[in-house]
C-alpha cells in the first residue's frame, strides 16, 4: 500500500465514519458525511471545492494532489480532536463561500 493509498483510506475513515459518528454523539453542528466532505475540501482548496475540482468525477477527494490530500487528512484529524468549536468555524467559512448564512448556535 502506498502512502497515497493510506491517506485516501484514512480520509474515508474520518469523513465517512469517525467524524459523523462523533458528531452525532456530541451533537455537533454538522453530522452528515457529505457536509464533513464539503467543509474539509473547501478548507484545503481555499474556496468552493467544485470551483477547483471536477464535481462530475467522484470521489472529489481522490482528485486532490498528494499535498492537499495530506492537508485534508490532517484537518479531519484536527476536527476529530477539537470538535464542535472548530467545526462551527470551518462550516461558517464554507457556507460563506457559497453565499449562505452560518448555522445558529443551539
């Protein structure tokens, strides 16, 4: 298994499994796997991911170069460690890039 294969596998584990599970348990602002994907991808590309990556080619994260893929995994690990406060900040920025308001604190 290559380093890239390991990063792709870890990204999937985090974004599709660990983060949504932790989010549901902790009642975080975001719980859906596709939302975690949006937030992580937007953050690593510095804007709406679909302005940088081909939205018709799935999965989008597999289109990241090695450097951005490593950054995406590191960010997902950081969200897992820091939880809802960091997630709220990143989600608000991602939504702002789309012209949408941030979610209200509950």
